[in-house]
C-alpha cells in the first residue's frame, strides 16, 4: 500500500540522517554536488557569466539535503550509490525509482479543501530554486528530500533497451489508482494530431492572410542540448486548412520537411509542458498570487477576509497549503538535478534551468491583464476571445462575492484582482493547459526528446512520460463542490453563473473536445 511504502521510506531515510540533523529538525542545504551522468552540452551558445551565476544560485536553492553525502554513511550504502551510478546497461534501477515517484506523487483519492480550518495566512516563507513557497512540515520535507536525492543519482533513460511499444495494459499498470476519472481529456493518436487539435491556442493568424496561422518556437533555439544531439529545439510552423504547410522555409513536399516537423513537435511539447504549464501557470502566476495574498499580511487584512464568510471561503479554496506543497515538489518535475523532465528532454540540466528562470521572470513581471493578452494573442481570435471572456467572468464573480470588502481595501490594493487571477488560472486556463493535456503527456503525444524522427512510444520512454503525468496528478476540490459551501443564495447563484460562463469560454476556443460542460471536470485549486 502507498501509505506503508511512504512510511517505510521515511524511516529508512531518517536513519541516514546524522543525530544533529534530526535533533535540530533542520535539513541542511548541501554544497554543490556531482550527480550521476550529467549530460555534456553541445558546445554552442555558452551561457554568459550572469546566466551561469543565476543557474548556480538555483542549484544552491534546491531543496535537496546532503542526506546521501553524509560522511557517517556506512560503506555499503556508498557502494550501492556507486553501483547505481555506473551500471547503465538497462533501465531497471531507473524504473524502480519511477515506481517510487508514482507511488509518492500520485493521488489515489481526491483531496478536499478543509473548510473547517482557518485561511492559511503565514509569514513563513522559503526560497525554492527561483521562487517562494510556504515551508512544508518536516515529514513532507524528509519525503521530498529522499525522493530528490535518490532520483538524482539514478542512471539516465536508455532508449536502446525496452524498445517494445507501450500497450494499454502497460498504461493501466503504471497509472493504477493514481488518476481520478476525468472526462475532459484530449485523446488523439499522434503528436501531429495533438498539435493540430491544440493549434487554436498556440497559432496566431498571420497579418497578411488570416487563413494561415503561425506558431513560433524559435525562442527555444538558444538553449544548449546534450552532446551528441544533432539538432536544437525550435521551428516556426505555418498551419492552413488543418495541416502544417511549412516549417521555417521548408514547405510540405520539400526534402527535409518531415525532419523539420518532427523537430518542431518536440519544441512544441517543451512549450506546453515546461513553459506554459509548469513554469508559467504553476509558478509565475499561481504561486506568485497565492503568496501575495496569504503571506506577510497584517492582522487587519486577515480579519477582513475572515469576517466575510463567502469571500473568505473563496480565498481559502484557492490558496490551500497543498498547492504550495505541490509547487515545492515541482523541483522533481523540472529541477536542474536530473529531474523527470530533465531526463525526458535533450536539454542539458543547466539549459533547462536557464529556460525555466527566463520564462519565469518574463511572466512574473506581467500584470494579470498583460498575461491574459499574452496568452490570448498567441492563438486564434476565438482563443483570445475565450481567454478574455473567462477573465471577465472571473472578475465579475469575485466582485459579487467580495462586494462588501471593497471598502476595506486601499484604492491601490490589488487583492481582489489577484484573487480573480487565481480563479481564472485555476479553472479555465489550467483545465486546458494541464488537465486537458494529461493523456497527451502520458502517451507521448507531447514528446520531449529531440530525435528528429517520428516519435515512437516505447516502454522506455512511455514509462517515463506516464510517470510525469501521474506524479503531478493531485486533486483538491472541483468547482461544483466548492460552490455548495458558499454562504448565501446570491453567492451560490453567482457561482453557478460562473460555471456557465466557463462553458461559453470553452466553446469559443474552437478546440475540439474542450467543453468544461461537466463542472466536476474543472478544478478551482491548481493542484495538478
């Protein structure tokens, strides 16, 4: 059982801590360490000194205590470490590590926000990689530290073994009970179909011909890839009549067109999973506003929310402690130390880290209005209208539920605007960029590895891609459930109206299958 596995893991790794670490209840930050099989770069576009400094600081802020670097470890433990690091002729050790990640990271049951608790205001914060979170409890910290430290030393994924194709039974075994039934998923058969179905959200009409849309991934070209990789991420794809007609200067039918398409699809996968989902939606938007609303606040500010019951409930539902913990755990997904995504892409660890930092800084600096415009303008007119429609609806709902609070805030206070941004991101946008894409992540229709060839969903890659999906699948409360806890009929009516507006917004996107017609498919706390 998952509970027994977790307890056993905690006991084992607690034994590896030195007595002073346990007594102090403070896990130390390690000095920079060498990890197993750090990929060498391809020799081009070397990061500047300033960029190297940023990367180095992120590594120092990784929450990975030096548990397995403890000088008091028995020699046999160190021998096991060296054996795991050197033995690299199969995926067995890595697969065992992935099994553990799915067990610890998957959520076999829905985590409901505890309505009985007070709003989680706190002045305690800590920096993780390049962003701030609320500190986890010591048990959670030890569990995360153990997972990160062990996973860092496991061998890289080998694609020349476990080459047989993934079958439905393989997915069923890997996913198990860790993903709840969820109807609003895109289900397609290939990466090209995944891109074309999603294209309204990522391809903007060209100025000269609105029947042609363009998706530009060339911003990824500057980031280093691993030594031996023949290509870089990037590509500019042109779409007309439901097909890619050109990538860069290479047209359909020209020599090299298929290669260009395959490389573009790999870049598109990075854009969706890393940039738009993990970095932007989770960290630069949601974690930013969660922290701005609930940390370092005065007693007067806190009492304003607590005495307005429905408003306080909405804030509580949108800022659960679990969300900050999930974003702390995102180190395992996109961190610089041989993370899940790091193992699935062709970037070097440093290049992935630099990409994360730069995209985070870009979106963190934007206001909600600027973010809505940036996301909307990257797609079709219908997609842009949908983003704005959902944003207007979110602001209207917050204005209704929090109408008695406006007089309590200064004119330049952005709390209600920030709350609306959490609502928009956690319902409309995340339902699309996260939940709706889950099957594509699991089945390799968003293939991260840069090969230049048509993607092949082998057991090797499929085990890793499914772990990426499962380990990030955590639920809190769906919008239909949340609305039932609001305190007045007017508030509940406003909430029902908001759910209807989400359906309207989804219909405007023009994306086949994205409907939000079932309220249980949209989640008001961004825990995926």
